[in-house]
């Protein structure tokens, strides 16, 4: 019998040290493990209102076409997005969620010997995408906590890491999991002084949840910032996380390079139809924003009264400092059928990230925490 090879040695160098991304615990998994029902999931920053009716109708209408390959160029979706955003279709690259877009960007512009910069406590996928290419990650210290925008991006610290090997700078605005955000003027000033050979990747997955006055108009900067790539998704405000549709907007020549790496048929036909329909779901957008504002106030008020530190967040989630190890609180919530997100993998073992839910879901979360404390947890 032939000996079994050491498979890890067959992997590319950048892959050998990777740890697989671990998503929020699925509801079905919790039900299997603990034998419970009536689970509330507040772990993955999904829209508790679900998708727009317009998208559901588009999915239903498209079911008869699932035997055929989708439009690999996403012509109708890109045309609709271009009209909605005020850009041209040649500036758009579509992805299987914005996660794939981030990986495509890394694969296109990074190799061994190159460097990419991102902040500590930034979205974990940046590090995974960089490492897989064999490039080197340079991680900038985050803002201190407590303080203004605690644990958020320090543009000064990120700027200090730029050198002749830098190819990409990843900036999440707002940032997951901290909920922190950058002022438009500060972000623009940072991009303006980057060398032309350094691409600024601004990840705006949660942009639509930001207060209107805080939202940078990054798309309007593309004409004067050709080294800017803006990434967005339909997974959050539009409630289409299961459809996996994201996109990037950039200079047409950058988009052409990204589309060389993008896999054919990477966005399925139902996802394309649902995303296109969502662009016209204006009432759903208004209701989702209003529900998030109300739920955010409910959660922050309740958690602060509970004694936890809960800074403001510009997303649809909060990051709560439990004051001690977060693991027991996470486990206690699981056993009560409430899923939140521990973030010790970000180096934040005292924190839990909690998605803003509907009023009854938020109430249940707060009630379970109270019951856990009454039972002696955290004392």
C-alpha cells in the first residue's frame, strides 16, 4: 500500500497556516446540539425583517429558469446598479457576496513579497484573503478603548505602515465587529495621500445603516481617486444574505482586471433577479432603517443598564464589553435559545457582538441575560 502523503505540505504556502472562517452558529445546529426549539439568531447581522417582497416575487418568477446557467456578465443587474448608483456598468464587478469580492481583489493584486494593511479588530476576512495569496499582512493598532471610536480604525497608524511593498489597504466603514466609523473628511484625506500604486479598498457592507449625514459619498470620489475600490453587499439592509450577491465599484480598468479573476457564473440567476428587484424596494429600505434605529436604542439602553459598556454603532449590531470572560454568557444564551457572536477570534475575549433584532427578540435577549445574572453568572 502506498504511503499517505502529508497533505498539508501539498498546499500553497499561504494556505498552510489558514484557519477556516467560522460563521455564526446556525439555528438548526443549535437545535440539534441542545434539543431546543424557538431559537433566536442575533449572530450574523442579518436583517430581521427579511428580504423585500419585490425580491421574493422575482425569485418566484425566476424558478423556472434554474436549469440554465445564469448570465455570467450579470448584464441586467449591472445595468440596474449603474443607474441606481450613478456610475457606468463597466465600473462594476459582481461577487458571490462581498466576501468573494474581497478575495478577488486580493488574488488580483497581491502575491508573495507584497503587503496589505488593515486595522486590528477589522473584518476577519481581510486577513484570510491576504494570507491565502502568500502576501504579508501589516496590522495597524486600533483606537484605544475607552475613547473616541473605541477599537476602531486609526488612519494615522495605518498610514504609518505604508511602504514600497504596500499594494492594498482595507478599510471597513462602518467596521465589523466594532460598529465604529470614519468621518468622510478623514477618510478622503487618507485616500488622497496614498501613493497611486496603493489601492484603497473601502468595504461599505453596512453603509446603508449609517445616519445620512455620516455616510461618505465614496462613489463620487472615483473620478479623482482612481486607486479606490468600493465594496458593497445585498446581504445586510436588503435582507438577501442567503442569495449571496455583492459588488465592487471602481475605475473601469481596475474592474476589468477584477473580472479576469472573477469566476464565471459566480452569482446565481435567482440572486441576480432578487438583487435587481431590491433596488426598487424603497419602502422596505425605510422600514429596515427605522426598525434598526429603534432596536439599536432598545439594545443599547438595556445593555448599558445591565452594566455593560456598549459604544455607539453605525451598523445593525452592537459590540458589548461584558466586563469579564464572554464565553460563559455566550454559552448561557445558547442554552436559552439565543445565538449571539463571541469575538475572541478577533482578540476580544470580553466582548459579544449582538445583531439588532425585532423588539420581541431584543427583549428576549435582555431577559435571558437578566436571568443568567440572577442565577449567579458574572458575580
